[in-house]
């Protein structure tokens, strides 16, 4: 195991800062990555921060977290949270702790967002804290 934490972001998160800021805030994904890089240094960790709009790429990256011996994965699977059995199966298969991250609180939103396949296998979740939620999740990963 290494002190690397994968931070994986799913579809449409590349549009943060302009996409529905009343829900997701005004921070861009680059802002979040920069903030998290500083937090990682404070905690003695390294992060590998990535974003994709493709489900299979997220699955491949989860497998990569296993093969590189990552300490943990912070996963904001975005809409795939609520639809992807493939992500659920990958999380269960890799043996690396996954912490689910959401900028908003899905439980307070549309009914279809209440189901989380990611949450069925994640060791913890952070939701509804905006960009700060990533830092909270990284602190949880550091404590594992």
C-alpha cells in the first residue's frame, strides 16, 4: 500500500463552476484539485486527481488503484452513482477502500438520486458540503 489516494470524478464534473452553480457551487474542478493537493501535502499524502465522462474509464481507474496499491479512492461518480452496477462490482472487487463524495446531498434531490450503487460498497460517504467535502473525505482516507 502507498500513500497515494486516487480522486476520481465522473461525468459532467468538468463543467463545475458553470453548471448549475446554485446546486454545485462556483468552484471549478481545477479549483477543487488545487485545494485538495494542498490538503494532501498537509496530511502527508499524494493524490492522483482525474475526471472522465466515461463509465468504463472509471472502472479501469478503480482497477488501477488496486494494481498500484493505492491507500484509498475518493469517488464522485456523479450520475453513475445512481445507475452503475459496473462501478459497484469494481469497488467490491478491488479491495481498496472507496469513499463516496457528492457536492450536493442526493437525499434532498430528485427521487432517482436517492439510490447509490457506489454507496452499497463504499466504506464511507461525504455529501452536501460542496467543494469542502473533498477535503473532509481526504481526511477520512488519511485515517484509514
